[in-house]
């Protein structure tokens, strides 16, 4: 492959004259787990929201799998192949776990009103496939027994997994996770890590925006560090860890790497 | 995990329920008619019209989570369409048309119903397109505004061209004629003497069943899931690639279409339409039925309709004579009692049963 | 400029009343982020309670001067509606503070129906004559022949005067007093406000009380101007006042005032001129359509209003 899976160049975004993102570029290769870290207020979430179409950037170039995309509408970005999870879990609470994942299949399926009303065989077939696919994904993330549970009745760790299954259901080229470890205890984090590695080993590409530096250093193949809206370091975890500016940024913020 | 509630779509229970419902639907007019006469069967007819309306509104409010407070406008659109196409009004206004159709329009119900559904759906899209970006409470007020505008237009479009005959309304709307049988008159069918209200009852019941099936199928489809996802979390739904604006428009259009069908039937049944049948209070009445029964849950919605459409009517029928007997005069207008019910239903449902009296096991609050 | 001055006067009259009611919507929205759908019906109850007070006083003290009568009716109705609004908050809204956004709206619709029902029970469904207690003699603002004159009367002028001075008073209250500061703090952030020793519930109760009192006054003035009161008289002013609040920027007190006056003027001038232009085909019978079109246009194209949402800028 001669082009990266995701290539973002020189993104700028200002809020009221303050540069939240200052010429941020990012290049993710297919099949890797990429980490984006940085102290609080570094611009991680802004970048994430720009990339997924929630905020409109002031400038920047966006390429997914060699094809240019304009992150102007959230649903189009998802359609183009970037699926996301949310920092503060956002499931469809009153729906079952299975239905949540089935909603994820929406973009890759076609049944419309007529299929629903007439119940024609092609439509029924697609519906059965959607259901089977969703069951498979639930099993994949370790929620096989929870298909018919209301999403909000699941435990915190399970809700995180459900969100990942729902995102995977859209058959994303890039799975973007916004602080997936937030609020998890140590053992849940270990499980999360092995899940992320399994997803990567099955051929997916992941982008991780994470607060938990230890998790990122452990699981990511490459990392970018943001500080004050600028990329201050890019590289493998071991390199980034020793980068003077990174140490400075984190020590300045009162944490240690 | 012990706190988690398992949800299983026990289809056996569902089909049993459906069977009982069908039985009740077939027998209801005979039981009610036996007890209270044709007036009560007429009440049942109206209850069925309300069920159609409420099932339509349930798609908008219950599934997609959009509070539409002008829903009665779609009922009005259907009703006026039927009235215009099957009464002498237009011919009286436009002599050229009369020359073309000297026998009168007498449009068939088979044409009126699809047209009413289409026109109402069209209105739904027109009203929805500019407004569906608004957040929930603003959408409610805007739809209320649209509903009122439609009513005011109906009241005033007797000038410059007399289209709606203004506040006087349109009379002499043809009764439904089905396969050559005039539902407006008592008919002998299969050795049974069926008064008009019974005939309409079965026509309405058939359409309710049709709409019911459409709703059930939609609820369990890709589209229905998408609506509920939007209701639960619009931003997350977008992030899953759902074109939420288009899906909301679709909900608006389909809900409106059911409203339009119901309105067309209403006009033919009454033989008369006037703007006063389509006030905000009627929109709120339908909303109250959906909310009280259980937003997004079809059995609940039907329960809400039966409770709020039939019970006040029954009270109306019994309270008048009762008061007469007790106090020698009617102290409280039964119409007021009806409104009291609606008001209380809305408040109490929100405070104590936000998911309704008969909520779906996975269903949501507003 | 035919009847321009006359239209202006009419618009000012209805506009100042809309503004008064709009303040109630905007204050409650600013603090609780809910549309108090029953607010218009509080106005209606205010007018009808005022009517009853006048009737009772007239029967008990036939010699009471009319101005005093009106004043007494206004005071009692305002007190009554202040309490009523507080009760509404307590019963229909407080439990729903953390509920989904539509829940308090639906419960408010229920309250609105309930108040109308009560009004029908107490005051019947028929419009009641509201005595004209201020001199009805026309006051000529602009002399001229029939089509160019502009006429008003004492009731209208009093209404405009009282409404405007009350608005100034409320602005001073919110911007200059401790209570006002506390109110703005709660609107900004209830949690932080309560950490600073402010009891948000007290502020919320006060807000509803003030809104209720203003609505009652508006109701009485409306009934005085039109000479009648009935159970449904709150609906349209309520919706229009809400429109005014949004037009000015909901949550923004000055916006509500500006929005009210603006809406009154748009309505009066719009119907006046459109009516004249179309020979009365699209005249005053479309007056309410104007309000609804303004409402829809503002909500769709500029939901933050003319002056922007204020009181607090919480997203």
C-alpha cells in the first residue's frame, strides 16, 4: 500500500480568535493502533470532533484510504468509513444491546419503508443478515449473552464494549475511540487492551484518543502528542516517551509519563 | 448483572394478545350497541378514528421522539380533501367544473384515501423540512404554530376564492360507498340488519388493522430502529451514519399520511367539515392518548385512545342523566369533564408514569 | 401615511402587554430551561379573578371609585396568580427538573388544559363582560378627518404606561439588587450558585411568583381594553408572548421587552397595511397568522433571537 489509511494535513480551527488546532497533521497506516495524547486542553477532543464532522475546520485536507473527504456532516463521515465511540458513553439506552448494534448496520444496509411494509423476501433476508451480523459482533466483543438486555442495564465496562461493537457494525475503515478507558478500573482496562489488540489483529485500524498514558504507551503502535493545539511529537511509544517536549508538556501539566 | 432487565420479544404472548384484540374489535359494536344503542357505537367509531390518529402521532412522538403539537392539521388536510372531492361545494363555486361534471364529483373512497395520505404526507414534508433541525421544545411550539395557521387558513379561505367556505364549513359530503354499498344507510347484509354506524365501524376497524400492521412492521424494521436511535440520542445516531434529518422527515410524512387517511374518513362519516374540528385542543387530545398509554408502544397507545376517547364519552352519556337525577339539573358540562381528563392525564403521566400506563419493555420516556 | 400613527398606537398597546407576559416566559426559561406552557392561562385566571373581585367589591361598596376598584382587583389578582404560578412550579415542574426536555412541556400543556377547565367550571364557557372602569372618552392623538386621525383612550394609555414602568422596575430589580444578582447566578449555574449560599429553589419560586403577578396584571389590562374575559383568552397572548420572548432572545429580559413591542408593531402594521393593500381580503382575520409566521421564522432562522440568549449563556 503506497498511501496511509488516514491522512490529515494542516488542520486549523479557531474558537473566537484562539487557535484550538494549529496546523495539525496526522497520518495513520492501515492495521495499526494509533494514539493521540496530550494534556488537558491540548486539543485532542477538538481534533476528534473536526475529524468526525462535528465541527467545521477553518482549513485542512482530509484523506481516507486515498480518497479525499470533507468532514462537513457527521453522518457522511460515518458513511465514508470512520466510526467513533464517545468519551461519555452514548448508547441508545432504551433499546436492547442487539438493537444498538443493528442500528450500527444501518449505513451498510438498504431496507426502506417498502421493505418493512411489504415484508418481501429480499428485505427479510437482509434483516436476518443484520441480526446475525449483530449477534456475531456481540459475541466478538464478549457480550454474547446480553443481546436482549436494555443497553442502560449493562455494566459500565460492558457498555463500552457495546459501543465498540456498534461502531464495528458500520464496517469502518478507521475505528476512532474517544477515551475508551475513561472510568474503567484496572481489570477492565486490561480486558479493553486485549480487545483493542484483537480488533487490530483482525485487520482493523484504530485511532485512540486517550488520557491514560500508560494504556496508550502499552497498546499503541505509534503516537502523536498534542500540546496547545500543535503536534509536538510523533513516533513509536518508546521514542515519544523520551521526547523532551513531551516530558516538558506533561511535567508542566503536573503529570509524569 | 442481577439488576439488568432481560427483554424477550415473546411472540406467543404477542399473537395471543393480537387474537384477543381482534375478537374485541369484531364484537365491540354489538356489545356496546346492545347496552347503549347506536350513539355509543358512534362513539366507538370516533374512538377508531382517534386510534388511527394516535398511531400516526405515535410514529412521530413515540418512535422518532419529535413532539408535534400541530398533528391535527394533517387530519384537517385529509378531511378537507375528502370534503372538496365529494361534496357539491367546488362545483357550486366553479361553474366551469360543473359543466365538466354535471352529475357531481362523487369521488370514490378508493381514490380519496390514497390522495389524502399523499397530500398529508406532502404537508408533513413541507412543514418538517424547515423545522426538523430545531431542538425538541422549539419544534413543539413551531408545529403548534403551523397547526394554527392551517386552521386559520381554513377559516378564511372563503375569500378571495371560496375554497373552504370559511367558518361555515363544507356540508353534503358524500358518505362512503364501498363495492356499491352505501355506508350512510342501514343495510341488510348476510341476513343482519346493520345500521350506518356499524358499517362505518367495520370499515374503520379494517383500516385500523391495516395501519396497525404497518406500524408493527415499521417498528421492527431498519427504519423503526433508526427512528428510535434518533429518539434516544440524535448525535450518536448521526455518528452511526444515520441521515437523521431525512429519517425524521420520513417519520413526519408517514405519521401525517395516517392522519390524512383518518381525516378523510372523518369527513365522509360526518358528512360535514368545519375548521372548529381541528383546534389545538384536538392535537393535545391525541397527544394525551399517546402519552397516557405509552409513547412508542402500540398496545399502550390503543389503551390510551380507548381510555381517553371512550371513557369521557361514556361519562358524557351517563353523567348528564346522573346529574339530572341527583340534582335535578346538569351542573357540570360533560365536555368540561372530558377536558379535565386530558389535562390530568398529561400531568399525572409525566409525573408518575413517564413511559405511560402500558409501556413497552424497552420503550423510552419523552 | 394614512393610519400609521393609529397602527403604531395599537401596536404599542398590544406589544406592551406581550412584553409583560414575555418576561414571565423568559425568566423561567433563563433559569430552568423550560417553556412554561401554562403561563398564558395564568394570565387568563388573573383576568377572571380580577373580574370576580370587581363584582364582589361593586356589590359590597357601590360607591367605591372605579380607579380604586381596578387597583384593588389588580392587586388581589396579582397576589393570587403569584401563588398560582408557584403552585404550578411545585406540582408540575419541580419533579421534572432532571427529566427529558419534553416532559415539563407536556406536563405544562396538561396544566394549561386544567386551568381552562377550572375557569370553565367557575366562570362558565361564555365570555364575561369586563367593566370598563377608566374613562372611555376618546383621546385624540392626531387630529384630522376620519381616515387620518389617531384616537386612543385612558385605558390604553394607562396600560402602556403601567406596562412600561413595570418593565423598567423589573430591569432595575434584576440588575441592581441582591435578589437580581442571585437570580442571574442561578441562571448561570445553579450548582455554583448554591455553593455560594444561594438557595436555587427560593429564586425559582420568586421567579415564578413575579412572572405570575405580571401575567395577572397583563390579563386584567387586556380584559379592560377588550371589555371581556373568558377561559380561552390566555392562549393567543401566551403564544404571542412566547414568540416575543424568542424574538428578543429567550432568557434575555431586555430582549423580551423589545420582542414584545416589536411583535405588537409587526402585527398591527402588517395586518393594517396588508388589509389595505388587498381590500380587506387578508386583513385582521389573518392577524394571528402574522404572529405565527414571525414565531416560525424566528425559531427557524434565528433561534437565538435579536439580542441573543442571555441571563445566562449556558449552552
